[in-house]
C-alpha cells in the first residue's frame, strides 16, 4: 500500500526498478529501528525486553510490505501474460484487461500488445465476415461445389451438388464415379474412369469445361454436366486438396441442340432453294448469300455500294440502263417494299445477261430505322427464253396460217391463168407479137406457182412424200453436188456420225432444204470459208421439251449445217425464218429460203434451231 500510495504521489508512472528502490529504503529504515532495540553487552547480543514486541511488529511490517510490493509487481505481469496467451490462441483479448497503465517497461509492452490486439480483432472480424459471406455464397450457388482433402475424401458439398446427384451419401466415391460419369459429350463414347473430374483433380490437374453425360436414380434419363476443377495448395506449395464445380447444362444443351437443328434446317433450306437470297446491312454490304445467290453473282459478293456499281449493270424492262437509285437494293434500304421487280443484270466482264424478278423487305433496327434488307432474286432467264420461243412459234404459226391462206387463194388464181394461157397461146400462134406477150404471161405464172409452193411449204401445206431415208447417204450425195455449185473458195466437209438411224422424211424436200442452207452459207462467206455438214443421233428428253413445247420427246436424227461466215446480228436472229425477211440487198433474194426450211422441218415433225455469232459463223 505504501508503494502504491507513493507511486500515486509520483504520478502513477513508477516502473519496476523504482518500486524495488522504495522497498529497499523501507527495509533499511526498519532494520535501523530494530538495531536500536538490540545491544551488545559483555561480548553478547542482548535483546532488550522492550524490543521483543517491537521487533515482532517490525518483522510483521516487513513481511506485509514485501507481500504488497510483490503483488504490485506481479499483477501487471500476470495480466500481460494472460493477454499474450489469449493473443497466441487467436482469441481477441479484452483491451481493458491489458495493463496499459502499468509502470515503464510493463506499460510500454502492454500498450503495444493492446494495439496488436485491437488490430487483430478488426482483422478477425473482417475474416469472419468474409468466411460467412463465402459460405453463404457457396451454399446459395446453383452450381454444385465439391471440396476434396489431400486424401481424396469429400470435405464439403453444397446443397446444389447434393440435389444434382440425388442426395447420395457416397458422392465422390469410386462407385459413384463409375455409376454417374457415363458418357462423353457425344452421348455415345463411354467416359474413361481415369478421366473423371475427381481423378484428374487428385492427380493435381486444373481443368475447365469437361463435358460429360451422367445418370441419377432420382432424375429421369440422363443429364448433361460441365465440370471445372482447381487444385488447392498450402503455403509451401504442397497439395492440399481440390475444388470441383459441376454445372447442369441439360436445358442449355437442349436449347443449343435445337438452335443447331434450326440452323441446319435453315442452311439446308437456303442451300436447296432455287431462288437467290441475299442479306445486306445498311451499307449495302452482303452479310449472307445462299448458294444460288453466289452462283448468280458469279461469286462476287459486294462489300459496299461501290462494289455493286463496279460488279453489275442493271437494265429495266425496256432494256434501258436502270439508275442506281432505282435498284431494288437501294429502294429496299430506303424502307420501300419491293415486289416482282423485273430487271436484267449483266455481270461486268461477262456476256451473261440474267433476267430476274426481285422481291425485297427492309430490316428495321432501333427506332424503326432500316438497318439492312433481305432480297430474293428469282432467275427467270430460262422462262423468258421459253416465253420468247413460244411467242416466236405462235407468231410463226400465225404468219404461216396467213401465208397459207393467201398462197392457197393465189394458187387458185394461178390455176385459172395457167389453164387459159395455153388457149391464148394457140390462138395467137400466127401473131408473133402477141405470142411473145403470151409467153411472158406464162413465165410469170410459172414463177408465181413456184412462189406459191414456197409459201405453202412455209405454211406446212405442201405435199410431202416421206419414206425411210438413209440420212448419211443423202448428206454425202448432197455434199457431192454442192462442191461444184458453191465454187472452189468454199470447202465442203462432211462429219457423219456412226450408226446414224434412218429417218422418215421426204428426201427430195430435205435435199432442197440443205441446198437452201448451203446457198445462204455461201452468201455469208463472200471471201471463202468452210461449210460443214454433220449428222448424229439425238435424244430429246423432257428437259429439252420444257423449253420447246411444240416438240415431242423421243429419238431423232440431227443434221447440222455450219459455216465460217459473217454470222447473223443478234437483233435479226428471231426473224430469219419469217417469210420475205432478208438481210440481203433489194433484188438479191426473196427471203423465202429459210422460211421454206422452217416449214418443211415443222411439217416433218422435227425442230430447227439456229446459233450464230457475228464474225464467227452460223450453225443451223
């Protein structure tokens, strides 16, 4: 108590050394007092009678003082020791129990420990909060989480993991792995036991997105799982276990499979479509084009507006160039709905002209503004050609009917003239002048009769005498007759097919038709050239008939007459078979030669076609 009061008077900041000094002073004082009560007499120490009681009191005081000093010295040490033990155990010691107000050495140490305890308490609280947050997160996860210790024992599974695998108690065991890991992602290949996620994790592997198909007794059928794993390491890098996360992707896999099926179906439909489908963005760049579109565009897919102009040239129904602003792609991007727009497209650098019927719809983005367009092109080039042929055939039939009617009536008139001219000739036989006039009339009537026969031939009303004819033999004979007729500047060549069938045809009329073609070829080769007569068997099928509806499918004999002349201009090729049409100068042809050939072939149940290129020649 004495030391405490003294410490208090000194300000309470008295250290251990100060307390020991105070205790020593007290002992000296009490010893001195005790010595005053003891005397030395005659060589002996004599305790005065009155000193016995006083000595006892002094000793008691010294003992009490020692106890007080010891307690005052050991109490802070005990408190400090308890605080250090609590800190070592990881407990947060009460800051009030740390003797921060003790003397110099203990007080400094105690205050340092108090500060450490306060910081540790804050970190411990944060760590505890983090652990609780982590535990809550893992428990609430929809993915299954499985934690393994270094020996491969399951240390933790969250509710999602247990629910995923049917609340089994042996999750992770060898039997569980054998039963549940059934197939790889293809659903056919058995899952290798050594490739299971747990086996790989225990080998120290990190892995991601291992796809497998598993089976659970609590769930019908099989379900798809994607597993990812990470190895856990201790502070020294030693293997401390692993964590595996299982994600059930059954629904996602089903949706992905459906999307893939739909994409495959869409791709198959687009690939098999005869119409060309093109998807462009707002810059007119082609985003998608199906196979028909790539073929139509000759593989040149525009990457923007400039490419469209550079690659293609468009024409309207009147064959006039179409302004770019009126192109279907530009109209559609402007928000217009395009239906049945007929255009002709020329791929620059080629001679192919495609006739198209175009439909288009804009694709709207945010704010209902066009963000692209889808265009459907239907190639009607073949249909247009069929229509042209049908129109030409109908026109020729109409001309033939008109020509046949006129020729028939004209022939009746000529019959009267030719029948009476002989009577007139007999009556004026003695009058030379009139006889000459009669001869001119008879000659004109003869020419009129020949012209009538030509018109009747075109109108398919001439009298034919068809019979079985050896076509190769007849062509050889015709070629032999043509060589002196055409002149030396024309080379006549025969290319006869082997085993060419006989044909039912009027041979004299066929010979006349070949002669007409040869004469036209000679006129086209004024400077000389080559005339080729070619024969072969030919089979007309249904595909050919679609383009030439007046022809029946079956077996035919083909005769081709080719020259190396000037060719026929494109604008005249549809008119060459019409009566009285000619490209020759006036007075150098009636224009009935090819029309007679046309009528004869059609009347003989055949078909005639002409192919010509300017500067390269013609084949009929």
